[in-house]
C-alpha cells in the first residue's frame, strides 16, 4: 500500500464514521494546504480560518469522494474554492487564473503572488526546511540513502531493499532511524515557535 | 505527555509508507485513536516528508486540528508538545 492508497484507506474510514482518521488527514495535509491558501489569502489569521473552513467542507463532502482523483487534489480544489469565496465575501477580487494542484506547491518564490507572512513566520518556514535538509545531509550514508530513495525518489521498501541490497526489515529500520533524527530536530523547533491563532 | 516507545514509532513510520503488516497496522491504528502524542509525531513526520519532497509548506496554527475536530464533533485530545502550544479550553459547537 502506497501513500495514495493509505489516504484512500483513511478516507474510507472517515466515510464509515471514524473521525480520528479525518484528524490524521488534517495533520498530514494542513501545512501544505496552508501554503496553497496563502497564495490567495495573505493575512495569516484569515488563512487559518480559511484552512479550517476548507477541512470542514471536505469533511462534509467526503461521502462523495470516490477516489477518482488523489485525495490531496480533491482537497486542494476545495481549499482554492473556499479561499476564492472568502475573498469575494470580503469584497476582494480573487485571482482570475488558478494554479493546478500538482504545480502550485512548486511555485515558491517567483510565482508567488504576495506573501505577507511575518518575518517570524518566514523564519520558521525556512528553519523547518533548513533543519530537515541539514539533518538528512548529516545522516550516515545508509540512512541518508534509504530516506532519499523513499521520500525523494518515491521507491517502495521492496525497491529500496533491492537497490541497497539489504532485507526489507533493514530498509524499514533505516528509514525509521532517519525520520527519528529529523524529528529530534523538528520537534523542539515546533514546540518553541509554533504560531498561535 | 505519553512516552512513545521505539517499536510504536517504527510502526508509525512503516504505516506512513503503507508498508506495515496488517496485524501490526491494526494495533497501531488503535493506538493512534487514543494517543495524542503519536498523532503529533505523525504530523511532524508528514511535515518533514513534505519538505523532503519539495512541497511548499506554511506552518499552521498549533491548534488547527483541534479546532477542526471540535467543529466536526469529535473529542480532540489535549494538546501535546510537538504539535501545539499550551492547552486551553474551547467552546463546544455540539
């Protein structure tokens, strides 16, 4: 089961009434969705409200999700519509063109409309990315290779085992140890800097 | 806060990749329902994963998942370090 299949499984559980499964989807996608909403709604406090509303709309509509598209793509569309509706309600003009879900997140920098994140928030985003990158760079070779093959190349455990010529159990352990190293750096950063609504 | 044991965290990592055997997955899923610290770890692992995959992220408010949980009518667990700031009571929408 891959990443999309896990999303689909969580969606199926939500459809059967498991709200914890929805919480896991929220926690998985909130920060990515926040970046998308931030392209439309620049005020951070407002963007939090739009994110909340987007997830609530998604929850209410999830019974209609059939898995024809990836869950994130479906969620992305709800968020974009919610953000545009918010701008209309606030008597602000939504952008006339949209950015496709698959492309939107890779437009950082040049394509960004405006970003009114505070310097502290910008710093936090940069710190998160920097910590993750620096931690991976400092990992022992076998851990770095395993996490890179998984996260960057998108290989399955079986494919990584074949590439690294080691048992699948070793792959699982190496990926876990790499994630633990990253988490050890990420956790204090989020504990101390996470923004308040 | 709940102390997370290494075995559970390794299971979470494998589950995230869809690579956890069904029997272990059932155990982990039960634990996830009742363990806020484990869900916070899931959130951080997903954030790291998004960064590694080159997705743009924007750090959202610490209590966003709880606000959403409250809005859809589920008891959100008390916040734990690594996902949030200090817990504070909220009004119920139910």
